[in-house]
C-alpha cells in the first residue's frame, strides 16, 4: 500500500465518522518496501494541493521517514507573496494586465518547487509502500490488516 493512498484513508467505523482522531490512520508493525518508479514531476505537482500535509507529516514521522517531508507543502510557500503583490497593484491596471500577471505568478510558482524536494516526495509517496502491518484508528483503535501490500477494510458486522 503506497503512502500516497494512506493520505486519503479514514476509519470506516460509523462512530468514527465525526471524530477528527480517526484520520490519519496510524501504522503499527509496518514493513516497508521500495519499488523504483519513473519520476513524474507533473503528477507530484498536481497531487500536492490535494494532500493533507499534517497527516503526511504524522505518517512519515511514525515510519521514520520525516527527513523526506518538507516542513510545509511546497504549493503553499508562495501564498503570502501573492497577497502582497495584489495589494501593490495600481488601481488603473487593465483587467487583461492583471490576468496576465496572475498567469505569470502561477507559472513561476510551479517552477519554484525544488527538483530535490520533488524527488523526495516522489520517493515517499509513490515508491515507498507498506507490504505488511496494520493501520490503526486513533479514535476507536480498530486495526485494519495489511497483507502483501493490500489493506483489508472490511468491518465485522457489529461495527457497521
């Protein structure tokens, strides 16, 4: 099970749906494996805004991989600069000029993500997988087994 996948999983127990402790699921007795995959920077750049960065940090720390996670999501780094630039623009700018500036800022942001950071995130999210172990809910403590890289998320009848 790739670490990217775990960033989108939450506990399926009905009582946990409203609890914030049910996400992220925590690894227990995890056996990691790495499978090399060709780097696709565009995919990494496009998936970053969809990730829950706090959950990714928690998961990586639990697995001893915190060195591979930047302190902040690289897509969030330029947000303050955009607000400052927007307030400095003169009132007499034409609407078309403003749109062109925004497009330029967006293109610059994409280029600014360091290639080394992209490689680390690629390795963490796509190449690192858990082959054996368990995912444990922080709210109810239910354990979802992982065998041969596949998680079993079927619940017993009394928890449905």
